[in-house]
């Protein structure tokens, strides 16, 4: 190796060291690169595998402050609040319960995990349960596809969401919406 190449190699090593130290700092309380539950919960934005994966924020998504949380900002028609939802694998939605403030406008971004093709219908609970014609719906969300639907919760009743692909609703693929305010 020439002296010049050696110099470049040394420089690269130094840069790599800086990157690794930076990553450690970003990961905070983590015991080291790739180590332990601290690193994992940091990645998932939750309190560890259970609540971080299955709780209100969904797997790997941070849907931000929810109604009642400090820093919550209700969605408006001009600036809808984004709620990310995972459809599947299997006949599940994550999160399965979504909380919205009455009157706010929300954009649901629904991503399918797994090979099944899903739908996402949202609206008044009775219309969603009955798969009523005209109820807002995203059709055919294929594997790893992400589609959005914006909805304003301006009625006085209760709301729900569901997948009405053949057999999915019956298999339990539905979610509840908790209205506050
Ligand atoms: Cu489905």
C-alpha cells in the first residue's frame, strides 16, 4: 500500500469511528450498537416490544400526540392529522383502536403487511358494519402498498373502520374509533 493509500485508509477509519460514536449518541441510553432492549425500544418509539408494537402508535410508527396528550394538535381540513395504520398480517388492523377529537379531519395512511389484499372503510359505525354503499373506503391495498383516505369526524354518532374484503370482516378485521371532546 502506498503512503497516500494508507493515508486515505486511515481517514476512512476515523470517519467510520465518528459515525459509530454519533450513532451511539443518537441511540441514547443504549448499551452499544445493536445491543439490548434500550436500542430496540428506541427504534420502535415505544416502551419495548409489547406496547411499542401493539399500542396506539402501531408497529414502528409514531403517530404523535393523541387527543388528551400534551402537544396534541387536532387535524383540520387544511392540515389533516396523519394516522398510520397497518393492515395485516392476517385479519388485523394495528392499531385496532384510534382516538380522534370530534370534528377533526384525519388522513389515514393504510399499509398492507403480508400477502392478503385489504380494504379500509371508515365512517359511521352502523354504515361500516353493514358495508353500506357510499361509505368512504380505500379499495385493494396490496402487499406493502400504502394508500390514504381523508375523513372528517363531524357527526354526532359513533364511528368505526373495517376491511370488507370477502370474509375479512367476519374474521374480525375491524377497528373502533374513540371520539373525545
Ligand atoms: Cu382485509
